[in-house]
C-alpha cells in the first residue's frame, strides 16, 4: 500500500513540475484593445535549471521505494517548487499617446500567494517608470512628435518566496488622439472641405485610424449619379457636372474623392470646347477610373488611362494608324509626348528627391528624344472604340477600354526609354504592355508623381527630403510592390511635414484652389436645391476652373508656376496662375451670392430649382451662445486653428455693424468675410 502511495505522489509531483493540471488555474488576458499586444514569458527555478531524473534513476528510485515499503517506511520525496505563471494585461481598451497606461501582472501559482515584482521598459520612447516593484505599473506615455503610433515593450519579473521567477513581456502600440484642431488640419487636406460633423467624428481618432477608415469605404462612382436633363432623353455636360457635385458634396469616401480630384489635375482630360463636350457618360467613366484606382497601383491606373477612349480622343491616339507614305499618314505623336512629359517622367532626369539631375557641365539631362517619341507613337497605333465591327466604322463607346485592330498597328521596331527596344512584328497588345512597363519602371516616375501629389494635397513647396521619403514608398511599399498608391497616400499624409508635429517649416501649406473654397462652403452649409439638382453653368467664370474643364492638357496651372514675387525665393504657388483679376472678381461675387443672397434662412419662400445654403446651425449658436462661440467654431472649421487675432477683431467689428440685422444676415455677412480672409484662402 505504501509503495502505491509513494508512486502516486511521485507522479503528481512530476505533473505539477511540468505545468500539468487543470487549465482553470492559469491566468487569462482580458485585453480587448485594438492595439497590438503580445505576451511572452520565461520561467526559472530557484538556483537555476533543475535536472530531471533519467530513466535509470527513476527505476532505481522505484526499487528503493519498494524496499522502503517492505520496511514499513512512509517517507515521500520533497515536492519540487514551480515558477509562477504570469500574463500582463492592459486596463485601457485603447492606448493613446499622452494618456496614463496601466499594466497589471496577473499571477497564478498554486503554491504561493505573495510575490516580488520588477518592471522594466525594453524598447520604445523613453519613459519615467516610477514605482516598478508592485503588481501594477502606471505610466504616462509621451506625446511624440510624429503622426504614426509608437511601439513599446515592457517586461515584469515575478519571483516567489522560494526564488523561482518568471519574466513576462508585452508589446504595446500607442496611437495619437487628434484634437479638434489637428483633426481639422487633416480633413482640410484629406477631404473636399470638412463639415463640422466630420471634424467632430475625427477628433479623438489617430491620423492612421482616419486614413484606414476612409480607405476601407466603398467607392462613390460618379456615373451612378448621372441623370438626364429635365424633359430630355439624354444627359448633357451640365448633368455630368451635376453628378460631380452630388458625389463631391455628399459622398462618405471623402479622401478618395480628394485624391481623384488631384489625379484629374495630373492625368488631365477636358470637355471644354472640344468633341468630348457631348459625351457626359464617357467623361464620368473616365473620372470613375480615377476614383477606382485612387488607392490602387499606378501601373494599373496608367493602363486604364491609356486605353480610355476619352483620353484617346483628347490626345488623339484613338484611331491612330501605322505609317502609310502613299496616303501621307504618320503615327500621331501627341499621346506619346504627353504620357512621358506629364503622366510619368517629365522632361528632365530627376534625383529621388525630385531635384533635377545635372551632367558634368551643370546642364539638365533630357529624359527622352525624338527617337523615343517616334517609338511610343508606333506603340499607340491600331486602337479604337470597343466593340467596333470595323476600323472605319467605330462604335463610339466612350465608356469601355479601347480595342486593338492589329492590321492598323505599326509592326516596325519601337525604341523606348533607357535603350529598350520592342522588336519588329510585335502586336498592339504586347507592345502596349511592354511600353507601359518601360514607362512605369523609369526612375523618374516615383519623384515626378509623388511631388505632384504632395503639391495637390498638402503643400506647394515640399522639402526635398519629404519628396524623397514619399518616392521611396512609391518604389517599394515595404512589401516589394512598386506604385502602390494607398501606401503613397498614407506616406504623404503621415509625413512629419504634413502633420507638422513640433516642426517649424519656413514655408508650408498651399493656396486653396478657388473651386475647393466654394466646395468647402457648400459642404459645411449643406448646399442643395429642393429639386435635388446642382446645375452650375460657367464655373470657369465663377472660379476660374471646374471639374474636367481645363483649357488644355497642362491643367489650369502648372506645378512649377512661380509668381514674380516668389521666384527670387525659389518658391512655387501653382494655384496663383489662375488668380487673375477676372477670376478673383468672379469668385468674390460667387461667394457673396452663395453666403448672403442665397442663405436660405433669409428668405420666406425658396425657388425649388435654385441652390441655397443653410446656416441654421450657425444661427442657433450665435443666438444661444454669442459671437465668440461662433468664431471659435469658425476657427476650427474654416481656419484649422489659424485664425489670426487681426481677423478675429475684424469679424467682431463687422458683426457690430450688422448688430441690428437678423441672425441670418449676421451669419451670412460673417461667412462672406471668412471667404475673404487671408487665412481661409490658405490650406495650412
């Protein structure tokens, strides 16, 4: 009997030492944080590693046990002490920079109830830990000057009274929590003009969270919003502009809409005074390409743009034929030039930071010559409308990608960039793929496109370092993928120069495009007509620009435009290229019409076809809380925290002049003056 008890005790001791037994005694983590946390633990017996008995030792001990049993001895072997099991928990559901963080060591040990603790920080921005000898560690994470989150690693070593110890580690990811001003700055850059509701929703989020949420939203395509003109069987140009307004003002995927608008000013098509004016479906199909590929790959976008019949019509490579000397036909070189000069590589060789590369004589190095133009022109032959039965009887389908007709494609050798050559006899589809790969993989594409996106979205004068950081992401998104626009957009918005956490830049921000100033007012004041239409004729007279209404493929303004006042400083202000007297007067008149004459609350009855702006929220705030509360709101919503004291005093003085007017009149006049203020006209 004693022998069986001895054997059972030995087995139980071995089971406990090996960590066996019920799982109910093991600590579990109740961390539900969305932050990345990882627990690992290592254990050590008192005095170091404990040698386990060999099979022979086990046999001899059993033999001795049998002999002792026969001698009537009740002695059992001493039970081995086991190290505690430890898991670290985080108290907060989400870890935010600048806020207290509580880490708790949950300990399970069937043998002991009192332990000693030692906390350490293993990695991450340095923190003053305070008391590191208790079961919990309470610390405050620093507000580091960067938009991306910080990763920390902490450890706790728990020791029982017998000296057995376990060290458990945890990784913690701390994100930003944007203030209302920080949220407003981001949304001024990342939307078509933020509403108060959007700023409030973004407040408390991190920049990364807002970008991720926006990129996860389904795309709002403009074609789905196209309607026929009233009492007509077909849509007109004004209807496709109406669809643009509907998406721009009301779509949830504001980041995608803003990026697509930026791309529309790089990969330019226009229906101003040309054959495309009567093709609203095709124009919206082209804009939807930009919407669809805004977070995709630039190579895929480049192919979609190249095969678009709208682009083919605009830059005349649709219906482009191979050379035929007898008919005096030569391949059209228009798209061949512009796809290089404007859509991919530019005129001069660039360094990765966007600066111009120089030869030994200090001269710029051209990216291409007439030989490459001729080669690419041959590539872009033999393409016409999809579903065309014959080359000479095209379908005129402006919505689907063009199709190839090999008989009209040049079979001659085609010289591309960097000395690459497509041999004679290669067909239109293969030639197209080889040519687009050749363009896409040129070293200029990353800095050339990255800098223009930065200029359209963030600042007119990015530093060379900013351009280089984004260009590096264009070349490799971190997973070996080139041209990943979602990664590029994240890099643009999360860069220190965009977020400006703790940085001091000599020059930052950009002049707001006139159209975007109008869009912002319309979005914040819920502009709409009772009939639901946004019929806006003559936008070029009102704002000097309109969606896909550029006067040429060179957009409304060039990215390297330098007003005389800025050229000596080497600074660029592209948007000022359209800031002529006529355009500025037109914009001023438009703002006055919108904000004063067409403030809905100033009218007893409304014209159902007219577009009105609704200031009821501002009017209620002014009546309930006074002018200062309203100006505080405007400082966030329209100025992103940059309202100067001089502007604020001017608003107070203006409101005093209209103090005997209705609240609706006072709000309208204040908003008109907001539209004129220097700070509103700059995107910081």
